[in-house]
C-alpha cells in the first residue's frame, strides 16, 4: 500500500536527543517503538509515562519493526531505501543500514537473531538477510503484494501473505524453497503465530475474516468473520494465556476482541482513525494501536476495554514494537 503523498524528512537535533535517549535494555524500563511512515522517523514511547521520550531519524518510509532476541537492536524496514535500518537501543541511534531487496514492508527475525526476513512488496518476493554480514541469503518469488511475514518458533519455516493472490506462501526458512501455497481470505494483511506456535492467524482485510492455519500440516483449519466482515481487519496481538486476540480494523477505527477458544468477537474498542500496528504489554493490561490517520498511539486499558490516552507521535504511524 502506497501513501497518498511523498514522505517529508523531519530533522532531529542531536543535542536534544541526547537528553531523552532510552536507557540500555534491561536498565531503563520498557519502551514502545513506533514507525512514522511519512516523517521518516521512529518514535520511542515510555509506557510508564505514556509520552514520547525520543525521536530517531531513520531512512525513507519506515514501516515494519522487529527486535533482536537480546533486545539490544531494533530493525526497521525502509521501503524507499530498499534497506533495513539498524537501531542500537542503548544509544538510541540508527547505526547502519542493510540492503534488503526492493521495497521491504514488514520484517521478522529468526529465533537465533542471525537472519532477518522481509516481505518485498513491489517485486513480490520474500528475502532473507544475514544481519552480521548484510548479505542476502535468498530472495524467493511469492504471491503478489506480499506483506505479512512470520517465522515458526523452531526457525524452520517462513510464512508470507500475498494481498492480491489471497494466499500464504510457506518457505523453507534456510533455503528459501517454496514448500506450499495456502489459500486464505481476500486481501490478507498479517500472519501472526499464536502463543505456543501451533497455529497461525491470517487477517484478510477485504474478506473481513481470519483464517487459522495449522503449522504442522500447513493447512487451513477454520475461517471466521470479524464482526460484520466489513471492518477491514489488519494486525493481530495475542494474550500469552491464549484467552484473547486483538485485531485492528483500519476502516472502522476499532479493535475487535476475539475469544480464542470460540473464535467469536466479544467486544469492540473505538480507537483513533485507521489503526494498523498493534502491541500488547507482557502483562496484557495495556494494549496499544498505531492510528495512522490520527497521528497518535492509543493506549487501551484491557480490563475496561477503553482508550485511556492518545499519545501524539509523528506523521502516519504504521507499526509498533514493545520492548519489555
């Protein structure tokens, strides 16, 4: 999906950033990272104060975010730079870029943190990059307009959604060999592994539904609607106890609450305009959405299922990443 206007570059003053940089991982409390697609920045929010504590200038059109297993590094997909930006968490700076193929949209790390996988939207490929050397390990043709991407907990398989092909490609995560294509709902946007890694949920924006895939057999088990099927579901977050799934609904400006046992929507939470990115705190008490048309991040109290604060961020927030 392409923005309606060209990105503007927002310059940050180094001496100001030095005052508000996040502390090293594990010593300064949790942080919430927000990619601002039009500003070419990544905002860092303190969940303790619900305020932006740093703004990091990155490359052009930042979207997907992922963290290394040790939480010392954050990777951001830079769609118009054909690269991954590498952010050092301790210093709060982007230290280098890694070539990532044409138009990377979303990114995920292998369980050992050695390989980054990206969906290359414009060229209909999925690529694997060795993060130490910066070399592309493979680039494999998948369905048209790939976006959602996930790697299994054992690191053996890679899943990539294709918006126009209405499919999920299953790749060998080491070689890039195409293993299977699974038909799902119309215009699939996200694939997210449920806790335990045995099931993968695929949101279909135009289809208004979610398809559940069995990871062992790579087969579609069930498909169920999100409310009336017209809310445009995008991204998904799960509670660790596998009780609830939260689904952002861009067109509706809401988040659906899904009972994971029954696959029924039990509630709907109004947030900002065009919510896409989503993140859940480890204790599941706070849920966050990136509201792309409101330029805010909504903070939701999951006990009462209401927004308790909207945090102003940069222009067109896209993805969220919570670092404990």
